[in-house]
């Protein structure tokens, strides 16, 4: 049997494992409540779909596109950042379209990571934040992200306790899966530290719009000097209910964007052009659809949080991200005691015993170190 170096560093993809368990249970007639991967289930706004259909009927849009994204979409991205965050983005040198953030982040890691580089990544985190670095050959230093912790200080401590010194830092706020949020001051301190220590900061801003109760999520690029060290990814999946369309973008440091553009020029010809045209309409058109989507998620959040608290599982109302509040295990469930095992067996137990599909986020430090340093 062949042994492949990169595959040996990758565990089976956690979403696939849980989906297989869920499918088997449903095949046996179980009614599964899906609290798993945050896959938007609402419809893409009608005016965006109509533009896609219109553009798809034009043969000239069926040709290869540009791996950087068509010019008008990059200008729409620039306008969106100026309106939303008062951040100027050069559409020619500081913006690039990606085929979803997973693709963009993974190819960016391949473009900028050297063998033996160390990357700092919070734990828990969305899997691609960790494994994009692992696939690219980096060693990953886990930074524990727990409720009420001073994450900035933990990043600083991890940097000084690690040799070779880390060169990359991956962040994402509002955070998936913990729903933790930050204020602009956090990014100000991160940027200052990164500039002082020559660290590249990658911020996944996928949940920029999924914020509640008056909270406004800051962009790291609002910090003066952030473009010296940082890039930011945004996805159309959540804000505009376009998950299957696979369209997002990366903006910020021109050298980092150029590195991603060079890598992508070898690997793809860009998104299907009608999708890019529809994305322009989404970003430049009326934004009431985004507000309606956010209101739907907030209503779901309130139902979930209120129900969990009534069951005796204390949790607070998250201000942003997917509606997966951090729940403390208790004796509220008579058949699901506090787990002693790793979190994947707990997910299997939840499907089998309670008919609930949940995701295993927490990893033991030993397992994480084994995978990332193999």
C-alpha cells in the first residue's frame, strides 16, 4: 500500500464523517435534527438568480474566465469595502476573486508557506484554517480559544514560546465554531504585533454580516497599517445565501494578493463568468436581502438559545457567526452524560441516542501535535 506524505498528515475530514453517520441513521428511518455544518438553507435572492440565468444564456460568457476574477467584479469588491468599512482597495493589485474561501485560503498557503514555517491557529477553529497550513507543509502551533480568554495575550505567549518563530497567523471573527467576537482594538494590537515581528495575518471574514443585537463586526483592514501584513477573505455564501455558488474574494496586502494570483494562474481559469456577473449584482444591488437573511438567523438563534437554557444547558446569545453557541455539558440530559472521550465519539453518540447531528470541534493537544508535526 502506498503511503502519501500529505495524506498521512490529514485525518479523515470531520464533516464527511459526521455526514456519513447522519446518512446511515436516516437510511435506517431515524429523524435527524441537523446541528452540523453551517450549510445555509435559505434561497439565494431572486434578483441574483435572475441575473445568473440571463448571463448564462449569452454564449460569450461560456468561455474561460480570468483566474483573478473579471474586472467589474473586482471593482464591485473595492466599492463594497469602501461603503462598508471606509477602506480603500485597489481593484487591480489588492483584490482577487476566489472559488470560495476554502479554495482561496488553501492556495494562498501553498503560495506563501515554506517547509518548516510555523503557523499560529486558534483551537478550536474551522478545519481549513488549520489544514491549509498543514497541507502546505507548515508546522501548526495551536492557540487555545476559550470563553473569556485574552486571545491576544495567548497569541503573544505562543509566539515567544515557539521556535522557529511563527511566520503566519490565521484568524476568523466572528468566529466559527465558538461564535466569539472581537472589537477593532483586538485587530489593532494584532496588526502592531505582526508588523513588529514580520508575521503574515490571514483573516477569514466569512461571517461579516451575520451579526446580531446591534453588534458590527470590524474588518482587520480598518486598522492603519494593516495592509502591510494582512489579507482578508470574504465569502458570498452566508451573507447572500450563495454557498453552492462558491464565490468569495481576498483583499489586502498587494504582495500577498499577487502571490495568490500567481498560484491561481497555474491552477484555475476562474469562476464560471455568469456567477461572477451575478455576484456583482448581489454586492451592488439592494442589501435588504442581507438584512432579511440576518433576521432569519437571529430568530433561529433565539429559539435555540432559549431552548437550551430551559433544558439546563447554560449558554449566552452569541453576537455573531453561525448559531452554534458554546454549551457547557450538564446533567440536563439523562442519557448523554458529560463525555470522557474525544469529541467525534460524542457526535456519534448524539446521532445514535438523541437523533441530533453535531460537529466535533475539540481535539486533544496530543492528537493535534501528532497531525501537525508528522
